[in-house]
């Protein structure tokens, strides 16, 4: 490959990755507002342009003309670097996603490892944003983000390993290629469920949006950012990561570009839209968890479930190397049914025990008084 060819490929790849981020920032916030309006029996944006379609552009113009202020006591270098570091992470993650048959920007034989390693890099940008702002709310938001993302990355990685074990390869192209007969959501619904929950926590989406809890931390690690740098965090990064996470989920569990009638990039786009709708739906439905509940749910519920699932999957592969999909699917489906049945009691013991004990003590004190 000549230097000119390399530059052309690099520019085209950059435009594709940037285009995904820009489209996500335009489409998903508008869709979120309209869906929220429908769920809450409200209108949503409907004044700027036909059916409010120009509202994202109006928001972008507003942010573009806003004054961009850097706090006087902030670390100016790190304050400026933090959005750039976080912005580049989902763009790099796109590189290993199979878009259609024969089209992957970088078909790495360690694509799953790349997905985990590069996806984890955004933690650094959020921590730098909180620390460099010289603001207690920003710092708390950054620290919360690190604690949350590190904790929920463990079940996320464990379930990615499960998929790698089923395929016998770390290449995302091989993962999608092996789902020609059955998607892995049917083989490992338990892994899909845990991956879904942990992924939403990684995205800092409700009910896991503790790093930017407005009622507690103003806007968390984004508090001191304004103008275009705020737009990078609030639109391009957050919704770009939703798009990339939806692509990764589709490739791992939903067959990627495969569909009931052939396979092309259109099926991947459809699955990404469905996953984004699910994120918005959950966003508009569930209340925010407390910090202690958030951490307890990862360490006391998701990680033990993932470890048991990983061990059972490995055991079935060792005992039945030629036909392990059926017993794994049976175990996973039974586990999902049991989890759904036992979840209320499990939730009370793992997350609400301290709160219930405090309420009981308060009642006893009130009765004695």
C-alpha cells in the first residue's frame, strides 16, 4: 500500500466513523424527545421545522454560539484534552464492527479484545474532565464514573468471553459468521440480559446515570463545560457510544448484519435503531438508583451470575465438544426464568436490605417515642 492509498483509506475511515457520531448526535436526541413526549403524553419538539425535525440543528446552533469558558483554576491542558479523549474512543471502536458481508474496517483476529481495551479508554477522559475542572461536583461525577464503569466492565467482559468460547475465535467477523443458523441471543439469553444491563451502566444511561445526576451533582463531570465542548459530551459522545454499543450488541448476540432475508448493512442499522429505542424507553421509565445500590448490583448480582454462566458454559464445551449449543441454551434459558422469578427477593436482599433495616429502626424509634 502506497502512502497516498493509505492516506485516502484513513480519510475515508475517519469520515465514516465521524459520520456515525454526527448522525447519532442528530437523530437519537430528537428521537428521545419525541418518544419521551409520547410516553409522557406530551408533544415533544414540534415547532422548529416540520414535526420539529430541525430542532437538533437549532440546538447545535445554540451551542455553537455559546461562550466557551474555561474555569480560572482548571488545568487548562487536561480540561481541553478530556472531551477529545472521550470522543475518539467510540470512533476507534467502530473499526472492528462488521458492517456487511466482507466489509469490516479492520478485521482483527483479536477483535473482541480490541473492543474491550479501546472501549475502556473512555474512562480516562471522564476522570480527567472531572479532575481538571477544579469543581467538587465535577470531581465527584468523574470518580463516580470511574467506579461505575470499572465495576460494570467486569460482567461485560465476562459475557464477551462467553461469546468467544462459543465461537472459538476472538474475531468479530467470525462471531457474526457463526450465527448463520441461530443468533446467540437464543443460545445465551442470560449472557445477553447481563450484557444489556451492564452496557447501559457503561453508557451512564438511566437508571445508571449517577455520574451526571442533576439533582445531586448539577451535571457531574460536564458541569464546567459549555458550548461545543458540552455538545461533545452531551450529544456526540453519549449518543455516539449508544450507537457503537448497539452495533457491538448486534454483532455479539443478534447476528450483526444478518437478517431473516439475506444479509446487508440495512439489518445492522435496523438492529441499532431497535437497541437505541430500548435505551430511550428504559431512560423514560425507570428511576435512578442510589450509588450504593448501583455498586451492590454489579458486585452482588451481575458478577456472580456471569461467573456461574461462564463456568457452566466452559463445562458444557469440555464435556460435549461436538454438540454444546443445545445444553448451554437449556441451562441459560432455565437460569433466565429462575432469575426473573427470584429477582424481587434477590433485589431486596442485595440492594434494599440496609434501607429496609433503617426503616424498621425508624419505626421502632417512633413507636417507643
